[in-house]
């Protein structure tokens, strides 16, 4: 009887501990989960080899992908041998309904890749030249709205690159609230709410017909199965025949 009661007690303790750990895990997860900064996209521009597309003029996005609540990745593909110039520009506001759109700053972090250009600036209503530079296809690699000089922030990232015959380039533009692991990225901050989000871009040049994504190695049958297995089968068959 004592053993049965002991087992029941142990089982109850285990169940209670499991429930307790599950509750604590849920509590920790719910405590750690933070909402993304509230952002709104005022305007975007893409300059692809001199052809511009802008939300302000009602143009459709020349990219694939979508932005959800302002966040996500937009991609475009460029092909054709020769030199290319691609720029993606975004004018976001942070918590505009709470503290306006001109209390914000930007920052560049890391080292740009070869051929990569960038710019953070006021979008041109007051003093910024970023929109002019986007249309020119030549970003100025400078920050016109650093911390301490808050205003209306817009930012852009660009690529200058060359393709050989048969090559194509896939360029991603990503807006995220997660600190990027990319070598170079831009940050947009609203200091009054002490929150930030990030913008980075990648360039992937592929040979014609190269499938996107990591190459999956094709497994080949080991030498054993190709050479040794038939020999073993022959030997086994001979042994069986001799035994008859
Ligand atoms: Ca703001
Ligand atoms: Ca500028
Ligand atoms: Ca802005």
C-alpha cells in the first residue's frame, strides 16, 4: 500500500512539476515577446538601370515579395551582360501619430560590400538630396540625419555590378525589426520611444540555369554496392550450389 501511495505521490509531483515548467516557459516566452516598432511606409523608389518606379506616382512595385506592416523582403532579378545599377529607396515614419515623423534619426553600421552604396537623408522637402541621388543612380554614402540632428528619415541602398553572358543577379531589400547579421545595414530610430528597425540588401549573381538556394548534393551509391555486392552474391550462390 505504501509503495502504491508513493508511486501515486511521485507521479503527482512529476505532473505538477511538468505543469509548473510549462507555465514558467509560457510566462518567459510571453514576457520576452515584443511587438515590432510601429512603422508606416510613406514612399518607395526603385531605380533599375536608369528606369525609375515610385509609389508617389502610383507605380506598381517592380519587385516580388510583400511588406507586412512595413516589414519583409522585396526581390528583383536583373540579367544581361554588362554593367548594372540598382537602388532601393524607402521613406518610413515611426510612431507618426504619437510623436510626428520628424523626430527620428538614422545610422549606418558595418562595411559596405564592393559595389554597394548607401544614403540616409531627409527626403527632400527641406534639405535632403537623397531622392535626387536615387534618380541619378548615385547615392552619396553619407548620413544627413544622424542622432542629435533628428528629422524626417529616408534611406536607400544600391548596387553597381557587372554581369557576364548568361549570368543574372538577384537583389533582395529587407526591412526587419531584428538586428541583422549582414556585414552592412542601416538603422532607423525613433529616440522618443527608444525603438529601431533595420534595412539591408544582398546581391547574388548566378550563372545561367543555376538553381536558387543551396545546392543539394546528389547521393551516389557506394562502391560496395556497385562492385563488391555482385561478387558476394556470386560466392554465396556457388557455396549454396556446392552444398547441394
Ligand atoms: Ca516618430
Ligand atoms: Ca545626402
Ligand atoms: Ca520618413
